[in-house]
């Protein structure tokens, strides 16, 4: 019930920053997730309990979003959309989906980004699931884990809401955010260079601009891994 409110919180944040409504809609998912994770981490860290913090923060942020939408208090203006964005939009998501299909075998086929380390994404997320907050370094559990575990906090939140297994949640979030990043990169190219033709170029260069690793990858390395 509260999750859709995250979108409206993110959209309101974008509109109040002065962007047009088309861009605000595209920024809303990312800003909404950030609006959830930042206070969620703060309250969980202060209380030592993610189980306590998650329903409180999700409820507060979600209800705020519903209120902003239903009351019409999102803010912003009805600015005219840039011509480049309107003309170039039809290929934005098809390209994002194509690039996601390219990375899917890598994301689904094996642990390709530190998932299975002793202190890796799966074990950190499992710590959070078991209400260990802040997480501990599992090689040296007397120490707090001082790492970038915001992704793990998102995965723990997703598994709490959906009851997905950790590995499945990691893969789905990775693929979803890959497509979302491609969408935002297209918009960034349009906004910087003032042309819809720059959108696809920006997306491909950033996401697939691996450079030297493509030529130095060991024999038998999957193409998607080499390109990335």
C-alpha cells in the first residue's frame, strides 16, 4: 500500500528542484528509493533494528507521497517539454531493454559482483534480514562493516516486502536498475547536447564503454562480461 507513495515523493522532490514534468516522472523512481533508504538507514542505525525502522519509515514516506499526490501539492510548474526529449523518446526504453537482455545472462548466470564473498552481498543482506544493524564484518565480527551497503539495504527491504530469496532479489534489482540507468543516460545525453541523437550514444558509451578490458579478457570469457 505504501510503496506507490515512494514514486509521488520522488516526483515531488524533482518538481520542487525545478525540472519539467517529463523529467520529474523519469527521476521519480530513483529519488523515491533514495527518500526511503536515507531515513531508513538513519533510524535503523540509531535504533539498532531494521525490523523496527522499516515499517515506520516506509509508512511515513509512503503516506507522504499519497498525500502529496491526492492533495495536488507536488509543486513545480507546467513547463513546456524540450522538443528533443519528445522526438527522441520512442527508442529510449527499447534500447534500455535491449541492453538489459545483453547483461541478463551475466546477472542471472552466476555471482558476478561480489555476491558470494564471505562478506558479500548475499551475506550482508542476510545479516540485515536477521535484524543485525548496522551489519558486522563477517570475517571480523567485532567490527562494524564500513562499506557501501545501501544496495544490500534495498535488497533486504525488497525481500521483506516480497518474500523473494536473496539471490533472486539481487538479480531483479540489478536488471531493473540497469534498465533504469540506461533510460536516465539517454535523457542526460539529450539534455547536455540538446539533441535526441545524443541519447543513444550517451547510453551506449557509458554502459558499454569497457575499453581495454574488452581486448584483454581471458579466452572463453562471455561477450557480455567483456563489454561491461
